[in-house]
C-alpha cells in the first residue's frame, strides 16, 4: 500500500481529526505512537509487581483487597496499551515476556523498592497522580482514536487509586507519632522522584514529536505544574511537608533540580546539584528492583508454552 | 409511625442518594446497595450490601456514609449492618441507575 502523503497527514492532524488505522499514518507517526504506547504499557505493567511487593504488608484484609484491586486495574491498563500495540503490528508476547529488564521504558521511580503499606499509599497518592496527569492529557488530546477511547475507563479507575492513596495518607498522618514520621520519610524520597518523572524541563527540550503529532497536548513543565498543583496542597492539608511552594500562578521547587539521589539509602542530596546527563545515566542504568520485578512476571512464561 | 421522625428518614434517603460509588458514576441508592433505613432517636441504622464480597471499596463506602449522615442535623450515631441475603444482582439497579451505567459502557 502506498504510504500516505506527509502533507495530507499533517493537514488531517491540524484539523483535529482522529487517526483510526495504520493505513492513515505516516511511518514517523506510527513510530512515535508505538513509543508512547510502550512507555504507557510498561509503566502500568511494572506498577503491578512494584505495588504487589508492598501490598503484602497491608494492615488489614480489607486494605489488602483494595491493594490487590488496584494491581488488577494496573494490569488491565497495561493490557489496553499492549493490545493496541499488537493491532499496530507488535507482538504482545515479545514485548512483555521476551524483553531484557533494562529495556523496559517505565519511570525510574518504580525501580526504587516500595517496602511498606505507607510507601504504597504514598505511591497511590503521588505516582498514580502523575499517571493521572499524563493519561488525562493523552485522553483529552490524543490523535489516535482507539487509545483515546480506551482511556475513558482508565481515568475512572485511576481515581479510585488516588482516593486510596489520599485516604490512607490522611489517616496515617492523623495517627501521628512514628506512623506519621514514616509517612514523612516516604514523601521525602518519593516526592522528588515523581517531580523528575515528567522528564526534561521545557528549557532543555527543544522539540517534541509527541506534541507535533498530538499524542499529548501539554509540555513536560505544564504537566509537572499540574501535578504539583494537586499534590502540594494535598500534602500541606494533611500536615506533611514537601520541598515546593506556591509562587504566583505556579509552584517552585525548594531544591536544586535535578540533584543526586542515593537509591540504596532512598535519600536525596539537596546540596549536590547534578546535570540532566547524570540523571539520564541513572535512568538508563535502571534502579535496584528492575530485574526482580520483571522476573516476577516473566519467570513462569516459558514453563507453560506448548511446543508443537 | 412517629411523624416527627418521618422527615429525617426522607432526609437520610436523599443524603444516601448524594453518595457516589467510588468506582462507578452512580449513587449508592440507584446502585441498589441500600436495603433499609431505620431511624431512631438521633440514630440511624442502615442495612447495606455490596456488589461482591470481594468489593475493594467497602471501607470507602462506609466512611462516606458515616461522614455524610453525621453531617445531617439530628443524627449523632450511624450504625451500618452489612447484609448478603438477598445477594445483590443487577436487577437491584434503579431504572435511572441502569441508564447511567449503560451510558458509561457497562452491560447491565
């Protein structure tokens, strides 16, 4: 089939029309769409083992059920992205089960172990909020029809995760004492990890094919501000300190961005600013839990293959 | 029936109608989770069920009910009794609730 003309395709995008099939796409658009879907699918998928390893520490049967339900949602959301990738010509099996752990494209934050119920609910309040900002933007702006429509229910379910995170964070903060100190410690290392989740600042990112192709609508800094605009007031409302404050219409960070992070100690050094090249190198090397989490869903795959 | 408590009972039902299920865009009454409301002297007893025993939102729903009803004048105590008999099924949805869920993409 003849590849669609680029000028005609650009005009289609500019008119705000939805793309519905591969035959309408330019090769560049297809490549960028696949890349965006892989990041989304990988992020949802890896959150399942990351959350599971912490949900085991749930303080009640009911809380464990809520944790497990959230994990089930995340797997379903991953499935939506991989299913679309399959329709675009990729192999779901190869993407999930036959990739090297280091080649998964999820945010670095998930590589740092969540080790308690407190850390899990902070992840629900902050990581899921980041996912909510990113997916909400895709849901509103995305030029690829099947994905845009698939996200309607994803957004509704993410709301449930946020609520679990916020309810429990509030409850733990109200409990005071050691419980509240543990919550503050979790926020201390997880907050800056989520801030960097949104990627390079706009001043360093000159061009975004995702924006050109309307795969998303907001820039990294706009999304980061949206996240800060929900998380900072919430944490302040429950008496938890965060290293950012409101200034005029937006939020500013109270520490050098980026700076160095010790993943083993889960500790930021706000006195040691670093370059974005150093951050990228840390991301590429992946963090402590990468291989263990990927093994959790890959290890049994080959056992049950029927060989002809 | 004591006419003095009748308005309270009506207020309880309409307050329950304001509470949305945490997972679906439908209120608890239209979803059919409320089996009964009994109003006493400044107390309310609710008979409540869930769509499944494994419902992950039971605590959230009960927290919402307590918070909402305790904000209602004349109520100092809320007791929630969870019942599984008769089991919930989609036939318990109100007509309005059924239309909402259909529009949201659930087959009911």
